[in-house]
C-alpha cells in the first residue's frame, strides 16, 4: 500500500482571500459508482 498525498494544504499569500484545500481517498475514474457520485455532487451543490 502506498502512502497517500497530504490531505490538507495551506498556501500563505498576502491577500484578503482564503483558500482551503481538502482531499480524501475516492473511487477511481473507471469505478461504476462514479456516476452516482456525480449525481450526489450536483444535488448537494457541486460546481
């Protein structure tokens, strides 16, 4: 098993904006559940 990438990140810049980066393990692009996940994403306000 490989070590996953960082699940959160912070980039400090001199600006008034804040960007929060979060990541979690997810299904692969060939997984059949991906389509159900896309519908769920649209339903809960995905962009």
